[in-house]
C-alpha cells in the first residue's frame, strides 16, 4: 500500500484498503481556524441545542483565530467574540486566540501534527501537514460539525501519484519553484482527488520549511493529500514539540501508483505564476521587466524562518525600491521571536521592509490591500482575481527569492541577476 492507503486502513480498522474504496475513518486531529463560529450557526440552523452537542475528544480538537487578526471591523470583532464564547461553552481545550499565528504553522509548531496521523481541517491548505508524514485534508464546516461530535468521517480512498524530484536545485531555486513548474506544465488538476507522494533526492535534501510549502500547495494541484516520507528531520522536529508517541508510515516497495512523474531539479529555473491562476506559469527569465507596486512574503505557505532569512540575506546592504511596498509577516509569533533574536527582522527593517503581525491578512486581502491597476508579487499560495483587493489588480506568485529580488529592482526579476 501507499502512505495514504496505510493511514486510511489503520484509521478505519482494516488490514488493507484500495483506491476508490469507501471507508469510515477515525480522525486523529481536527482543526478549525477563524470559521469556527460557523459551527454554532450550523447547529442552530439544524435545531441542535448546545447542551446536546459535545466534542468527541477534547485532546484532538484545535481552534485557531488567524484570518483577520487583529480585527479591523466591528463585524469581525463580533464574530471573534462569539467564537470565544462558543469555545468556552463547548470546553475547547486547545483554543488559540488572536496571538499565536497562522493556523497551519501553529498546528505544526505546537506539536498537534504527528507522523502517520489522519487530520482534517476546515481550511483547504490543511494539506500542509503532509510535510510531517500526516494524511491531512481540508473539509467544509458542515462536515466538521459531524467530525467534532463523532470523531469520524467517510473517505473515498484516493489513487496516489508520485513525483520524484531528481538532481540538485540551483542557487535561488526553491520548493515554490517546483510546485509552480508542475502547475504550469501539468495543470492545476493533475492530482484532482488524488494523493501526491513527494519523493527523490531534492525532497530528501529539502528543509522542513521547504516541504511545508510543497505540502501546502499540493491542494493547488487538486490533491486530496500531499505526503512526504518521515525522516530524521521530521522525527527531530516533532519530538522537539511533543512527547506523544507516533508511528511514521512509508509506502511499500511494491505499492501501485496511478502515475509517476520525474522532474529534473538541476535544470529548474525560478518560476512565476502570472494572473490570475496558479497554473499560468512562466520562467522568471521570460517575464522580467514587469513593474510592481507591492511585494509580500507571508501566509500559511511562507513566512517561515527560512523564507525570512533568505530575504534578509538578499537585502543586506541593499534597499527596497522606492516605488515598492514590501510587506513581510512571520507565520507565527514563535517564528517572529526567532527572527528578532537572529537579527533578521532588524535587517529587513533597515532595508525598508514593513513587518506585519502573524495572520492570513496579507494573503486574503485584509492587510496590504491592492488598488485598481496595481501589481503585487507574492510568496503566498493563490493569485485569483480580487484575492488581495481590487479585482482590477494583478497578483504574481513566486518564491521568497524572486519576491525579494523583484522588490529590490522594482520589477519582476530573476534573483540570480540581483545576487
């Protein structure tokens, strides 16, 4: 069996499962971000009274307020207030209010993600946790209402496709470039309701920060799950954050894959997704010269220490272009503090970068909003029309390296040209 088949078999109490089989599986962890308040709305509309509803296992349910932090409207403030009240009413043990950071970073940073586990989250980028060898996927709020009460959910066992990334990445080429290259070459539906296993020498050498980006954006390829084998990096990361026992899972040598794809990482160049699709991808070297107004490194896809450190290294002794607003937001306050301690934040500020608080705001159009006709290049996961403000603005997606190089030059720039 493949990784996802083994995890779903274990969670559904079976010795073996096969693609397209339907199973009812026990959930190891469930997470809701700021849409937690919808749970109360769903119950009210269903006629279910609060005293008749309970969390199946308080140790396995996590709520994180992160999308609109701090609240910038009365409506948001009221919604967050109702979430706090409902969390107290339900007895949510792991309720992270506005402080800790972006939900997916908080989940991995606080030790809620274990290798070999089955996780659902009421956010599409829950696939992020595949970087830690977990089968993790996004579900809707109505499904989550069922999960929170019963602790289980049905799944159709997905086929698995394998991407093997060979060779060695060039300088200033990173995991984001791999994802964008695949989206551009194969399309954003290449893994529609399938699991992706990310393998090969490049993946083995890659940092966990890089893997988290690829797990995160697996959903942008249509994937139900985006999985990595656990290795020493994985185990050390998890053990540093929890004393819970875990059992990593890897595919059998004779596991069957629906398709296998091979990418030569050695020849890969920096990539950029043009408006208004993750799949509208070109080499940065073929797009250079497009003027930008804004640059962003943030979100559940980036804003980790490696991303911020890369930007700081590139900006040493340089300044952000006078016509560019460059925003960087660490993905959590733990990362923020580490970046302060390492001098990264100071370097970014000296270069003219505006530092934001950990939240989803710069990705979802609640902070750093774009005006009509403006262009932004962003290390975030999505660039559809109106994502960051005006529907008449343009969003380009790229790696932190390309975003930083572009902020320095004031136009979309291959980072190899700047360094």
